[in-house]
């Protein structure tokens, strides 16, 4: 890795690698009445089950370690980071999907995911997978606020919206599906131009949430894209190794997000934005998985672990590993439930340290 292994390890431990401690502190100190998630497959708890898209995870082996062994649409063997964050705040142990008709507005009052697997900051990214755009997710949140007012009353709804925690986890698909691996946008934008374009979209989304009453926002940075199992598999220059150029792209983009957080905290009245350094955290885990209780950080649990994601995992289910807790990744792109829990620990720790008083 370009960052020294020692530095990465130290920083990662600072992000609460022991989630139980961070979660206990959150339950005691954080008064957030709800969690709202926006983004892609990393926080989509089942919305894509209810739209016309191929980006679905509602079949085995996804969800095999979820309660009842049900494939809910989450791209993991169990829960996602947004679920664990909700659980940590003393709310629902699983964050419901907004489009799921089984949930009433009263059930959704303590939090909901508006995310859509395959979505990007760039609308073109979302269109590639027929996912909901980030703008559509914000529209659903706007619709949700009106429903909440009718159900709970103006004052109660305003309290929930203004004190809730907002988690944005999005951007990886823009680079993986739309620029680096498949250069759809590469023909129009230089890399700096595209990064600026995406950051502008992130800024617009946060401003829209702020206008609707949201204040406490977490922006989760990109992971080390070049170290995803799929990226290792398609790394033609050094097969099996991390693609360091793609990691540099992720780090560069994350730097822009850090600057955006500072800007919006300055410009938006009452805003409490925090950047979550997912890159450093996952880099440390990938570099020394044994220090975090993992056995494998090179390939995913499902199938061969190198190229399978989505429906390909179901086709190779016989090859899927026995214990996903031993793997950093569940498929060739998405983390395992245990990794998501560690990421949630970082989110919760940053929240309790910087967002709430």
C-alpha cells in the first residue's frame, strides 16, 4: 500500500475496531431518534427488490446469516453497516427499506434506507444498472417527511428529522462501473473533472437534506477500490495484487470529500458533517486480516471469490465458503457482515465524537 502499514494500522484502531465498545457508548450518549441512509448497495437494505433492476441480492447465498437465513436484498451474508448503526443507537436492529410495502410510516419513524444498489453520485451510473438516482432517493426522503408529519404531527416529525443521523455511502459505483473499469464517462471527463463533478453532486444532495431539516450527516469515504477482489482479478499488470492506481484515485476523491465537509460545516447553518475514513480502516484490515480475526482478505466468500457478485454468486453457490466471518469480503465487491460491523463501529465512533452534544 502507498500508506505505510504501521500508520494505517494505528489510524484504523483509532476508528473503534472493537465495535461493541463503540456501540455501548452510542446507546448511552447519542440521542438520535432515527437513522436515514442514502447511497448504493453498501446501504441498500432491500429497495431494489421493488424496482425493475438486475441489481438485486434477494437470493442465496446472500442473507444466509441474516435472521432466519432470509435473502432480503442486502448484498452481504447478513446485515449492513447501516443496520448495525441503527442497532447501536438503540433503534431497530435492521434498517427497513423505504420501498418495502410491508412497513408503515410508524415503523419507518425510527429510520429507513432510501439507498439503491448500483446507484452513483452520477445519474448515468444509476442508469447503467437501472438503480434509483441519488436525486430520486432525496425525493423519496422529501415524500417521507410529509408522511411523517401527517402520522406524527408537525412538531414530532420536525424533531425526528432535525435530530436524526444521516449516512451517505455512495461513489464506488461511479468509478468501478462508469470510469475506471468501464470508462463510460472517461470519454467526456478527465479524472479531476469527474471527481469535481461527483463532489458537486454530493454537495447538492447534502444541501437538499439540510433544506429539509437534516443536520447530522456522515459522508463515508471510498474504500481502497484497487484492493477489492474483483479489482485484483482484473489487474492485468500485476494479477492478484491491488491496483494501486485505482487506490490513488480513491484517496484523491476522499480528500475532496474531506474539503467538502469543511466547506459545508462552514456554510450551512447548524450543519454537523463528519467524514468517515473507510479507506484507512479497510486498508489496515486487508493488509493484516489476522489482526482483526479474518483469514482471507484477497478473495470473497461466494463462488471462486474473484469475480462473482450479484447473480453470479447464486450460480456458484456450491463453491461458497463455509464461514463468511473468516472473510473480509462476501463477494468480489461487497464486504461480509462482520466487516460491515467494523465499518459501523467507525461510523458510530465518529458520530459520538463529533456530531452530538
